[in-house]
C-alpha cells in the first residue's frame, strides 16, 4: 500500500464510529427535546403574549377576579400553635401539637382571615379535642385531618375562602 492510500484510509471514518456518532446525535436530540418539554410544562419559560393580547383585547379575568390574566399572589397566614388533649381509653393523657399555615389568595383575604382568627381557632379546638390517636395516625389520617380543617376554616370565615391548610408540624404524644 502506498503512502497516499494509507492517508486516504486513515481519513475515512470507520463504519462503527459513524454509527456511534449517529446514535449520540439522536440521543442528544431526544434528551434535548424531552428536557425542553419538561421545562415548558414545569413553567420555566416566561409566558408569551398571545396575538389577542397583542391586538389590544382585554385579558380574561383569572379565577381570583383580578382581570389582568395574572393570578393573585399567594399569601400564607400562620396560625398560633395548637396543643390539645386527644381522646384516650387508657389512663395516660395523649396530646396533639399542630403548627398550621393557611394559604390564601392575596393580602386582602389574609387580613380577613387574621381578623376572624379567634373564630377559626375555636372551630379547630372543638374538632381536635374530639379526636383520638388512631384518627390522626399515618398519611391517611393526616390527609383526613387537613380536609376537615380546611372545611372548618372555610365555614368559619365564610364567604372568604382558604385554598389550603398546610401542616408545618404535627406531634402526637
């Protein structure tokens, strides 16, 4: 083989390297597209105005009624710590300690909740004192507790509504 033939053979990529390059490029495209889709659905890209908004049409009112197309900012209202006796069959006293935050839409709603906090605390105390240890045990017990607390707080502050009751700490002794 002459020197020129050796140089031409060395310049030609081997079939195995070509396949590896194609597989790597395809994997890069798939991962890039998947990552881009995940970022889009996770809300990492800023909103792009629609053609209707560009044409001067009013943005539709959002679920909280701001009329700007943007949701009201979320505000968290911390409640005072709750410590109650739980119902017990045995001679030993059982206690439940809760630290709770209430999620509301906007500062005006938060002010209303703060003003009505004694009513909320009363509702929570009455409910919690009627519970026994088995009713708050495990994830299912915690979920039922959250659902009951949100129903009670919304009843206590009616017509204002709380979006969620968030358990910051829950201790059963």
